[in-house]
C-alpha cells in the first residue's frame, strides 16, 4: 500500500498491532540486503514523501524520505553545498533508505555519513507517537508520551557506561564504517534519550519506527577536484599502496579489481574512459583530491603526484582536473555494481557483499577472499569498493535452484564471516544488516552487546510489528531463505539486476509501474509458467495490459539511467506486438500506405473539432472509446490545437541542407498566435543565408515511430523503407545533412536509419540532425540577436536528452533570454505521440511535479523542442509552450555585415 502522511502511518501501526500484522517500509528499493522486502504488508513511502526544503542558505536540508539523493543535491548545488552521504546509487536511493541504512559512500567515510550529519528527524513510533526531535521540549514530550521507551533507553545507556570494556568495544566496532546491528554508538555519543532515539533510527532499517522527515547538516561542495586512475599489476600491489595514498589526504580512493575492469568495458562510455590494455591480474584505484580553492588543490596534488611517480604503476598516471575526463572515470565506478551484475550468467542471482576492515588489514583480507572465491568455485567473483576506508564490496553469482549450490553458498558465507571478523572487521559496512547478515550480528558483537540490541528492539516495538527478522533474528538460517529467483526470460529482462536506477526517470512511476517493476512482472510470469500455475500466469498477463503495457511511454529514459543500457521500451513494444489486434495493425499499416491523406484527415478533424461546441465532440468521443477501447481511440480535449498546414516538397540544386518537416506539425497546428517550428526554421535559415530543400513526396513520409511504438512491424518496415529512400535522394546520397524539426522524430529517424542500413548499407552515410543542434551550431552564428526577453522556462524532451541535444537547447535558450530555468522536477511528459491522448492520466501524473514548479513563477516564454511535448506541457501547466526556434525567430535578424 502507499502511505500518504504521518497520520496514515500511525493508523497503520495501530491496525497492525490490533490484528497481529507486520509492516515493512520501502522507498527507493535500492537496498541490497533484503531489508525492504516482505511477504506481509509493504508500505511504499516514496510517492507522497518527496519534500525538499533548503534552509539557512543551504546549511540545512529538511527532507522527506521519498526524495532521492540526486534530487536533493541538485537543489543544494546553487548554495555550494551537498549531502554528506554520497552513495553510488544517488540517482535512485532515497533519503528514507539513506537514514534507515546509515548510508555513506565513496568520500564521506564516518565523518560525513548519515549518522554524523543528521540534525534532527520526525519519527512515527510504533506506539503512534509522532516525535519531532528538533523541538526544544522533545525529550520531555517523549518521556510523557512513551515513558517505558524513555526509561529503557536511559537504563541501557547507563548499563554501557558502567562497563569500560563495553564502551571500548563499541568504540572499536564503530571506528570503521559499520552498519551491522543497531547503532550502539548513539548510546555513548549522546546524553539525552531523544537524541539517542534519533540516532538509533539511523541504520535501524525500518525496525524501530518510521522516519517521516530527516533534517541534515549539509557539507561544502568542493568544486576544485583532480582525479586519476591508478593501474597496478596486481590487487596486492594496489592495496599495499593504500596507507601511503591515505597519507596524502585524498577525498576518495575507489578500488576495482581485474574482473571489475573487464566487466566495465561492457558499457561503451566506460570502455572509452579505461586505459587500452589487456586486463590480466591488474587492479585500479580511482583516486580523487578535492578542495575549496585552486591553491588548496594545487598543494594537495603536488604532494600526491610526487607519490604517484614512486608507486609501482602499470602505466603513468596524471591527476586530471578536466571535468569531462573526471566524469567519464566516475561513470565507470558509479555504474560498476549494476554493470558487473548485469553481465552475470543467465538464471543466476548477483549477490553483493559489503565488508570493512582496518585499512592496514585490507591486503591480507583481499588475498584471503580471493583464495576463498577459488576454493568455493566462484571464479567470476569481483572486488571493488571504497578502499580509503577499508570498505570493499565483492560480488558473486549463484544459481539457487539446486541444493548443491545452496550448500556451497552457505559454506562460503561461514568462511567469509570468519575471515572478516578475524581481521577486526565488520560484516556490513554501509548496506545495512538486512536479512542476509542478521544471523551473524551476535557473532560480531558478542552476547552482551547483542542482548542490548534485543532490549532496544523490545522497547521500541514491543508488539514486533516492524520488519521482523531484519537486523536481528533468532533464525540462524534466515540468510538461506526466500532467496531471489531470476528465471531466464529475454534480453532486456535477463540483464536487469533490479537496481532501481531507472525508476526516478520513469514517467509512469507514480501511476502504475516502473521499468524495474515491468521486468519483475515478466519474471513472475516466467516463474508461474515454469511452475505450471496457469491461473497465476493468466492473471498476471491480464493485469499487465494496463499497468505494464498501455501506460509505458516507451520514451527510453530508463536507458539513460540504466548502467547496463536496458531500454524497457523495447520490451514493451514487443509485448504490444503480441497483444495488438489484427484489425488495428492492419488499419495502421493501411494508413501508412496513404499517410498524406491520413495526416490531412487528422488535421481537418482537429480544426473542425476546435470550431464546434465541445459537447458535440466529447460525448460521441467518449462513447466510441468505451466501445473500441481506451488504448485504441484517442480522447479529444479542448486543449488540443487546430490542425496544421500540409507539407510540401522543395527541390534545389544549391541547398545547404534538407529540411524534414515532421508529420506531427501537419496534424497538430502551432500554439495560438505562432507559426510553428517549420516556418521558424526556414525563416532563421534564410536570415543566416542557408538554403533548405525538402524531400520529394514528403507528405507520405514519417520517421515510423507510431508503428514502432505500437509494435506493428510490417507497417514500420514499409514506412522506414519509403522515408529512408526519399532522404537518400534528397540529401544527394548523404552529402547534405537532414534536419528534422521535432526531437522525437529526429530520434525516430536515427532509429529508422539503423533499421534501413540492414538492407541498404549505403544509407549509412545519411546524416540526421535535430533542428536544435543544427540551429545552435550552424544558424545561430550567422544571426544578430536583438532585444532578448527576460525569462524563459525550458522543458527538455526525453528524445533531446537521449540524443545529447540538451546542451544546444540551453545555448539557444540563453541566446533569447536573460534568465533560463529548467525546473528542478523536470521529467518526460509522457505525451509520447498519441499516448497522452489515449491515456491522459499518464501525462497528468508524469507532469504534476514539474507543473507545480512552474506555477509558482511567471515566465516570459515557455519552450520545448517537440510539438507533442509542447501540447502535453501546455495541458499540464495552462501556459503556452512553443518550440524554442519560434521564440528565437522573434528576436533574431540577419547578421549585419560591414
């Protein structure tokens, strides 16, 4: 279920207590230890708890548990601040999980982790009490409302302080990164029970209460940085260098062993960032120095570079301050878990272990683990992680379908526990105890400290309603139960590691399902089919029609966030091809053969509809949708524009480029008072002295996206063949660039060309350019800009983002306006061709937060770079969105030449 506010959470607690049910909270779902899964009541806290409030000029951030770390840091950027915790999963992990797991990351260590930077919290206790630990009288209130809890915490603190050996053991346990069990360090670090309570919530994994809001002290964002990839011949050489490297005060040192480096090369961008050598037994350390000023950085790097020259490196390493180089190196590291796990053998489950030992023990520990991998047959295991803190991750792949493999995993775990604890380490450094390590908490802490943890759980949650068996368990075999199944399904599904990176960018995340959930449904269907459960399989297939198939925008934004480059839209297109009716497919294929009259028919219908009383359209339209289906017939609404003008060919022997006018411009007219992007492009090109041609027969041409998105393969093939051939001729066999004036159609043409070259290799020389890129790079330099407008708000599109055109979109926006704003909650509008008319609830959900951002401020212009997105954002905001070129054309003139 989805909780909407703290009152509803309190009601859930009371109901669960009364009926003996248990609750588990889940937000981003990026945790790796089984702490956010349940066979009972699972409470989604992401949708309605996303608040982000920046206070005290950026020094403080008050946050809801559903906000992601990346969203928060984006808000803090203007203040030169950021959150202390810096997990690699920042794109998807949420504040609720960051607090519940005491997240840290690559740079924060133990000084800037969640525990150290938490200022206060609003907590709903299992008793139903809502506690605001920032209130001046919070401790008195807690004593009055929950006296047993208050006294229990006080007594346990006194018990520990009375025994110096217990104090020393706690100090030792938490001298390194440690998320095993409850944070007993809070009992010696704080005096007031209310502050102890607040810090006990850190790392409690939803077992002590619900964190409704967390307030952090932020940390400085050091904008001066230098990064290098240090490559060593062996893992031992790399770990032996850590003590000396740590002495130079780096912000981060990230370790990647040979297997990690090989796997990272799966990602084309990561491959380009890695040194071009054959990886054998090599190991790399990604090291970065950060400072507040250039002089401070220079002092750090001077000392560091001298050390680098003395280290036994495979190749010379130079610290780089180039942001492009640095970003490419960090992309390798931040996507490593999902990339490595995504390359696992089909049918296996990726298990990521997370340990920490004193840095001086890391070499021997890594050597022992490497031996352990070989002894238990995990030859494909990899080691990577935060070497600066002695915190490493290692990943093994296991098939849990056979008893022998289960026995192997159990034996490996026992040996691994012995190795880590013998080195004075912790079995969980930053990923939380979860279920996977709960059976070993007592072994790490000993019976006395473990009994204190049990007493804390009893004091907070006497009825045991919160996340049972997570953190603490009486079941010694819990880590061997409820293991995840990953049946072989198909390419997109099999590579997915369910990391959740895709979810924040998915436009349907608040309405139905996300890419990860769509994939999980396919796995569930495969499991049901394998088990012979035909009833369950049929039910899942029936339910997925709307939640999985119909409400996917197939915008591909998931691929921009996915470390293994899965485009779940491809999966959904295939599912649509399996479910689309033969009549509908035939109708679309026939329409493609007569595309000019079809598009003109749509234009005429829209123009007539705009002139008639709305009731004459809406009533029969709704009735027809009820008969034909909501996924077949679009819903007309008053915010749709009139029809657009027809497309005409234009031949020229002196053309500089070919203008491919997208068919959406002929079906849907421009915003009220505008001429549309096609007219604007031709006008701007003329002002810059650039001549444009148009393909012969353009009225019957299209990028093919309508057929591709619906899974109509025959119709798609026919349209691609026709359009590619026409562009080949118009471009003089690829000599001239082809400019498309809508971003989604530009992407569609690129994909169509990739399809066409399979049968026509010569088409490979065709150049498809979006009008935003062409204008920024070729037309804008030939223009004079007159009086710029004051402010402009920009809606990048999913296609412009995927194509890398957003930089040029910003260039054009800056050319026309003094102040340019991209809303903090920008995202795909999900209008997606006709999807926003078939399922307007999808666009409404996808644009809700962006529209809220825009409503607070009046802008002089509202722009995007795709007609359907302009319509979608106009519908969402009530503001007139136009193509950026239309605004540019109003302020640009031909360049005056002396």
